[in-house]
C-alpha cells in the first residue's frame, strides 16, 4: 500500500503520532483528516486514497461502515484506546498497538456482510421487546466477566427482574415477513437479530453456526405461550450462558434470511447496538460482502456456517393459530393451553372411557372375582392379575377431565360408570365371602385395612401418570402399570368381603383406602390436565376446589393412621431383637407385634432365655420397657426356653 487516508477523532491522542510514524516507516503517504470533517464531506478526500485508516471508538463504526459500503473504500480500524469493549468482543482486536497498525495498513482482501435496520447500519445486534439474559446493552452485562461475584450478581439481578415481571408480560401482535414468500401474523415478547456479535448469549441458544460472511442475518424470536414456558426459557438461558444448547427452547423460533420485516399497529421500541429507536415497522436487510475491512484472523476463526444457501425458518414454536393468538395477547396464561384441535381426539377417547359398556361390566365382574380369590389365597400374583384386568381407572381419568372443564355430561357418564363398577365389585366380593366358609383376615386383606398418607401419595402419582398417559398417545401402553401401582379393585373387594362377613373394621378400613385412591387419582389427574393446558384455571377452579376439599377431609384420618404407623415403627426400632438382663437372666425379645391404643401400647412378643422365666421376671421386664418407651404398655408374652 502506497497511500492511505488517515482519519481520527482527537488530534491530541498519542496514537495519532504513532500512526503517522508507522506510515512513514512503511513509506506510506498519509492524507490526514479529522473524523468530523470526513463525515461531513466524505467524497472529496477519497480522491487521494482508496483505503481509509480510522482511529476511532466503537460508537463511530456504524457511520464508517455505511460510508464504506456506499463509497466503496476499504477500511482499517485502530481503536482509540484499549477500553473499546465492542471492538474487542465483536471484531477480536488485540490490545497491542503494533499488531493493530500492521493490520490496519494491510491490503484488504476479505469482505464482510453489512446489516441495515430501517436504513441504519447495525454492527452487533438488534433487540426488540423483553429479552432477559440476551440483552447486552447494560454496563452490568459488559462487566459480568470481571469476577465471579460480578457474574453472580448479574444473574441474580436479571433473574429477579424477569421473575418480578412474570405476570405483566404481554405479547404484542406483529406481522412477520421473511424473504419474498413467507408472511404470517403472530405475537412475540421479544426479538434479537445477530450480526457481528456471534458470541453473545442469544447466539448460543441457536444450535447452528453463525457467520458474518454467510449472506444471512440470524434472528431469534421469543414467543412463550404461557408463563411456565417463559420460566423454562429463563432457566435455560440462566444455566446455559456460555455454551450452545442442543436445541431451541420451546418458546423460541429461529430465522436465517437476508431479509426480515416486522410490522405492528403499535409503536415498537427497539435498540440498534444499544441505541434506542422507535417505529411501527422494523426492516432488516442484509447486504452480502458489502465492505472490505481489515480484521484479525481470530475474528474469521470464530465464524461458521455456509455462504448463501436457502433461508432457514424454524417457526414451529411461534403462535400462529388465531385461537392461540387470542389466548395470549391479553395476558399470558400460567400454563400453555391446548387448542381445540389438539385435544379433540383426547376428548373422544375420554368420552368412550366414561361409557358403561358390556365389556366394562364383564371385565369389572371378572377382575373382582379374581381379586377376591387372590385376597383369600393371600396371593400377590393373582391380585396383580386382577389389577391389570380391572377397567376402573379409565372412568376415573374421565371424571378428572369432567371436573376440570366442568363438563356435566362427561361428569354424569363417568360417575355412573364408577358407581356401577363399585357396586359390581362389592357384590362379587360379598357373594364370594358368603360362599367361602373362611372368615380369617389374610395378610393381603390386612395390608389394605390401615391406609395412610403414603397411600395417598401413591394415588396422586398414579393419577398424574394416568392423565399423562392419556394425553400422550405414544405412552398409552403404560396404563396397565399405572393400574397396578394404584390397585383400585383389591380394596373394593376387601370392602365387599367385609360386607359378606358384616365386619365393620374391615369395611371401614378398606373403604377409606378406596376413597383415598379415587380422590387422589381424580385430583392429580385434573391438575396434570391443567398443567398440560386442557383447561384455563378460571374454568377449572370449581372442580379443583371440590376435589381439594375432599382430599383434605380424607387426609385427616390418613394423617392419624400415618402417625400411628410411625409410632409403631419407633417402638419396633427400640424393642425388636432387644436383649435385657432381668434378675440375672438374659432375656431375648423376638417376634414383636405392636398395637397402639389410646390408653396404652400392646406388645405381643416372644421372650426366650436359657432358664425359666417367672412372673416376677416378666413384671420387671414390663417396667423396663415402660421406662424405655416412656409410655404405659401391656405385654402379651410367649416365653421360650433355649437350651
């Protein structure tokens, strides 16, 4: 290079003289001019040189890029100092002046794309709307890497601000046009268009490479369909700040094109490289290989992607359906609402499940008989077979949807099916109890007489699994596993056996377990359908309130039962397999059974010793156990002598 035009902001900057001395050492003829004079009349000075070396700050770059494109001159950049953050982050300039000088005066061979936003050059990025964790305008963001504490404070501040505005987020309607062919009406909460700033947080959410030499501009559209989806986006943006994600979050869409336009009926506030602008329309136009500029090799190494090619439109996450747009434009719902077309098939399936068909009656009778026989045999395998066969889970899931959507027709059908199923199970079990001449409570029966909060937990989880299996057709095959987990028919059959024996203790205990399962499944399934978006919270409030009230009512005896079970466990931990020295005799306590009553605790156990155990020994044993347990006890002892 034999001659160049040198422009600068401040003639007193020490770097001005260093640039002049470097040019003289390289036998380069310099034409010197202030930056302001060049910007006023850029054409005439270019008669003396086709290459411009600019000693400037990052705030002047956009104007220089614009002139370089329109007047077709090559450009070399020297930062005015080492504090130019954007020149370092966007264009990878080093802090060594010698390297900057050599690069600025080199012969320019590579051209880069230029992005214009509403006829204004955008160097780094363009932001519109709410873009938490992607907004890099603030000084706080630029200083976040100074220390670990600054990074933590930055994340806390942005997360707190974003969560504080959760319920005030309002998507705004736009018309999105991409290229010459695609146009659609949608609603978004934010947008980020990326040019040179390819290492920012927004670029890391795109699972593809971005290049300033690919002839396209990459744009992220933020369009959550619910507050829960927005929270999911915040979490992903928070915990993946410095690395690429494998796929786009469900609230984001991606466009790669040389032209994009956003139109709105309302005034849009957007930022071009942190400079605030307002307009009803935002037009992005990418000019490929528009200017020749000397940039470090490190800058080109960060670029990826391919040049040209077809536009990329990943818009499946955008709300495009008119019904969806109506839902979200007033206020984002807490959970993503399913569209009518999304759950049409599910509703048909649930209505079929609520019907009392001949198959339902037959399976209910057969499963009840099998379960009752299994209970008498105390055979878990037979009882599991009855669980798989029983069809009672389906109308309960239908009941959950009926409560959620306040669907009276579905509610009546599902309640009718459940009632018929319950009556059939009770009748079959009671009949079998009258026929079989055995009135002994087997271990399998006894296991269903004392439900507690853990049984309610099983019912709740099973209800969630059942609702999810119905909502996702691909996992419907897991429904038998759900039925086994919750075991609806066996407790019903125990109630029926109790009726046949006319044993109130058996009837009440097993009935409480069945009601626990029924209410737990219905409430959990309804909540799962709510989270999956099958009803708005306002519509579901009545049914959920009723279900919650029933569950809280049931939780009272279950809590007492759980407390009793816990107390029994504490006694067993202290007493079972205990050995005590009584009157010089070593007594071993085994085969412990505990019954806790209101006034005292009954302990049934075996006491073994190598000598005879007397009444005096047992009395002393009782006193020691009362001291150990700190409660009155009654002993039912079977003494054994070990020789």
